[in-house]
C-alpha cells in the first residue's frame, strides 16, 4: 500500500479533512477535548488563545478528571506516538 500524500491546502485534502471531521467518533473526541479545555479555563489554568494544549496524563481523552488534566505546549503534547507501547517522557 502506497499512500498518496496531498499538499496541505489542496482542494482534495480539504474535502478529505471535512469528511473525516464529520465522523461520529471524531465529533465525540472533539467534544471531549473541548470540555477538558473549558474546564481548565474555568479553573484559571488556561486562557483563550494561549496556544497551549490540555494534556491528558493517562492519554484517555474521556477521562476529564482534574487530576488527569494539565496544560502543556502544543509541541510537547503532540510529540509522542499514541499507542499502547509508547511511554510519555517528561509528562507532568
């Protein structure tokens, strides 16, 4: 299998992304992430437009307990593979 790589802003790529974002599983995931972010903003740990991510310490996006959430830079939060064997180095 060879995957076709599309340019970042091609019309075909935008259509594919739009289709992907409509999937019920992605909608649920996005809702949970938005809930976590709103919770951190309400707690005063994050600000709107601060460029940070809400990190889930146990990597379970449905676990939005206060103990499981932290604020990290986008680079740090998105820089590890998401699989069962991946260890989160330097997570706080």
